[in-house]
C-alpha cells in the first residue's frame, strides 16, 4: 500500500526545529493524492516568490517518489542531477568514514531540499541520503530546472542563500567535532534542540542523534545517564528529555 499521510503533524523539537504544524487535506478523488507537486512546492522557501506561470513550469518537471524507512534515496558516487524536496517524512544526510563509522551531517524535514550541489556542478555525489521514516519526495529534473533558473534568477539566489546557511552549519559542526569534547557536544546539542523550552521530544533515534554528534550510541547513553545523575536533565522513556538545569548545561557547552 503506498505511503499516504493526511494527519496534522505534531510540533516536534529536533535537530532542525521549525515550530510549524503542517496540515494536509486529502482530495475527494480515489487514491487520495496528498502529495501533489503544488503542495510540495508550497512548502519550499526557494519557490515562494514565483508567479503562477513559473509555478506551472516547475510543477511540470516534478516526479513524485515514495521511500520506505531505511531506504536509500541516493548514495555516494551517484551522478544524477536532481533537486529533491521533502514533502512528507524525514531524511538523514550522512557520510561514512573509511572505518565504516557514520557521521550524520543534517536531518531534513518537510519543506527542506537536497541535491542542490548537482545543479551547479557535474561531480558525483559525496554523501548519502536515507529515509528515517516513510517519506514522500518531489524530485525535480535538474537539467530542466537549470534552464528555468536562467529565466527566473530569484530561484538560483535562494538556492545560494540556502547553500550559505548549510556551509555555516557545516563549519560549526566541524568546529564542534574537532574542538569540543563529548560532554560539550551533548550539552550544546541539548540546548539547541530545546530551543529555550524545558522539554525535548526526539524525532530521531538516539543512534542517529549520536551519529550526528560524532559518537557511539553507547557513549551518548552513558553520558545522558551521567547528566541525569548530576540533576541537569531527566530522561523520560526513549523520546523525552526534560531540561532541569540550563545554566549548568550552558557552562559545560562553553556558552
């Protein structure tokens, strides 16, 4: 049975908090086509300034694809030229070390996109993308999108703006992995994920969270237990973390 989701999403706090509640309504026709090209485009900031004619041009070059949890979307060495827009679900972007250790670079949510580097270069992909849950993606033909961007430069400008943000995030990640010890990384991540709130609801597994921070799941679990013993946090099940002592976490994180 194809993946279809028309429910209101919860307000998850995650590695890339948005604070949005997304609601999609199924159409009345058979098959309930929730993941239309226009719905997909409406979620993406790079398309917000387009007029109706330009929207029609983009919609005409979109293919809808669905992926199961754990399914690869693209892999290291692939040479496709496409822009992938997350319509529903979550995707992790990662790289593998020579020793086989996974480093998660970022987690993508509905409205996020990937594959943008292929629009500006013909080199092979140097990262992998995998669905963290049943995921619907709009795949935009990169060659045709390049032609449209020549007529609508605002799209290219917004893509470049997003690339700049991702470059900054990548630099911050490199700094964190290279200069911060395990406790600093965990404290900093807890503070960012909490976004000023007293509760964190994890939308990814602790294994993936650990991979994002450059450590093993066992190390993360051990350190979280230590944080709880110190009275800084409280663990509630597998998905919930209460922030009890923000000042101590800020001190550990060097803030």
